[in-house]
């Protein structure tokens, strides 16, 4: 198998693993805040065992360290709202909301990075509005709060994704990930008293939740992160982006197969999903000349 073909298989395997994050979020019975803090703690502790990470920390300037820590807080809030959306609605609704990040990025990125505004990308945002309306109309009213929280999560994805693009090349990838997840987990734990509706910062997980947490942190976070770095060396950013955009597709299919969520959702929901995902897949074609791989954006 040639390196390019192998890289395609590797990146699709990574995307499939990321698709499982929503399923595991639904299966883990812990509150959203507890789940996120413990997930981030596991990943940060494992990374802390690597000498490469400590070497990278010693070379980081204080200002850059603070920047990555701040981005980590945004990542933590994104994961908190993502898993909050899963608890309030379901996995399919949450990943559909996250797909909206591609539509929000054209508005967020020029403000964050100082890049030029591209009106072609704004068309995607306008085009997916009917899809959002159909999604809202295609779910039970009790899930509407989950949609609101999911849209907030998508906005956070757009903000920290733009920030990571600005600072991604200034430090070692694993060091950046360790700082972001470590700082995000600590700050989120400290903010727990202000976020009582998301649950406490710590509940000792039972065997069921403990095993699923380890799978989430190691198999669906660390493994695909490391493997994606290898794959991106042998494929174009355009091909990688198209593959990564399949994450909500994989997640929704897994939710149907493993959780039977299609029984909770109507045809209008899936019609809305089709419109939103259509915009997501058009996006790389519009921005192809300036796409760059961004491995430091953690999965959902």
C-alpha cells in the first residue's frame, strides 16, 4: 500500500473514532461537567508522561503558554456544551449542531486572525439557515434546549479553531495539546460551582463509566490525534478536510445503529441535516487554495 492510500485509510479511521465520542458521551452516565473534567485529566496525565512534552514546556515563552492555556479553556467549554447538548437532546442533534461551526468560521476567523473576509464563505452560513430550521422542527420540543447549547458549542469550535490556526506552528503539537487540555480541565473544575446545571466537577466513576471514560480519552482522543499527525504528512489539506467533514455523518450513522436514535427524530430533522452537511462539504471547495491542516483542533 502506497503512503498516500495508507494515509487516507488512517485519517478515515481517525474520523470514525472521533464519531464515537458522541456515542460514548451518551452512554456514559456521568454529568457533562464531570465527564469533561475527567476526560481532559486523563489525556493531560498521559501526555505528562512523555519527555517530549516537558521539553516543549521548558521552551515555551510565558505569554505563549498563557495563550494556549486560554485556548484550552475554550476547548473545555466547547466539550462541556457538546456533552451538555447530548444529555439534553441526543448524539445526533449534538453532532449536527457542531457541523454549524463551518458556517460560523467565516465570520469568526477574520475577527480572530485578522485574515480577509471572504463573502463566498458567508453564503454557506446563509444556505444552512433553512437546514437549522428543519432540524429544530424535526425534534421533540424537549430537545430544543439541547439545540441551543449545541449551537453555543459550535461557536466555541469556530473561535478556538481560528485561534489554534493562528498559533499552531509556534510550539510542539503534543505540548500544545497537554497545555490546552490540562489548563482547560483545571479551570473548568474551578468554575464548577458557577455551572451547577452541568453537574459537579468530580464524581467517582463506576466500572461501566470508568471503562468508557478510558476508551473516550485514549482510543477516541489520544490515538486519533497521534495517528492523524502521521496521516497528514502524506495527504493534502483538502483531502484531509473532506475526510474530517465526515465526522457528523459517521456519528449519526453510529447513533442510529447503536442507540436507535432515529426513533426520536422526524424526517424534517434528517432533511435539515442533509442541508447543513451539504454546506459543510461545499466549504472546502470554496477555500481550497488556502486550506491548511489543523491537527491541534481537538475532536468533539
